[in-house]
C-alpha cells in the first residue's frame, strides 16, 4: 500500500526539467589551408556524356530514334554531326576534339532544339495524358499569364537544371517569359506547332543548352 501511494505521488508531482548547459565552442586543435591551385589542365567533358544526358532527359531515346523521327528537315543523319559534336572519326583519321568551339556549341543547340520539337509533338499533339508526357508534363494554356507560365516553367526547370525555379537567380523567370512571348508572337500557327507550342519549344531549348545544365 505504501508503495502504491509513493508511485501515485511521484506520478502527480511536477516533472523535473533539466536545463541545458551553456554552449562552449570547441577548442581549435589544428587548422589547415585549402590548396585551391589548379593541379591539372581543364579537360572537356566527353561528348558521349552530353549525348547520354540529352537522350535521358527526353525519355531514354536511342540515337537512331532521333535520326528517324526527326526527319530530314529537322536533323538529318548523325554522320553529318558527329565531327561537329567533337567525336572522333577513325575512318578518316580525325581525332577527338579536346576544346570546345562555336561549331560544337551550335550543334548541341541544334540537337536540343530537335529534341524539344519532338517532345512537343509527342506530348502535345497526341493528346497524351500528363503521366505519360516526357517533358511538357503540365497543362499548356494559350497566352498564359506570368503566373500560369511560371507553373510550366518550373516543371522544365526541374527537368533540365535539377532544382525549382524559385531558387534560381533573380530575374530568370521574367527573362524566360519574355523569350516565350517574343517567340510565340514571331511564329504564328504552322503545320507542325502552334504559336504557344513554339514558344514553349524555345524555352525548352534555352534550358537544355543553359550553362547550368552542364554542371552535373
């Protein structure tokens, strides 16, 4: 009985609060400086790495799919682009390109444009539901406001740059919205894409070739 009364008194009493001790900084035992000197010459990322990233972004395409689906008016044959992309051609004794150049950048930009056009045709023209869309996994609204554009832009930004558009440097949303408006106004309805679709293709292409897309 005494034990029961003692337990009851303990249960009804105020809980003890242990106050945390004051924080003390750790004593520095040793310090070392970081050697930031360049140890080796900067090297160009192999073209295969960029191509693999491009094809993965757009649903794991095989290279031959781009050649066949792109059509002669969009892409043509891979043989026309391999040297410009920096790949070696051992049949003609052309070595691998070791430095970037304007032709290489333009060719990668062309490839990104073709892939964005193909993604627009796949995702939008076939009336594909959102879960099956590869790139444009959002509802496209004609003549979107800035807020409506921001929702779709965030999807593309996450796909190609890997983080939300809200965390991007200030002013990026406005610049890309201006790009969308200018391209859509300059390219009315065509046989392949509408004005709004062309504007989104331009935004897609700009993100594919954005410098941040190469920081993986």
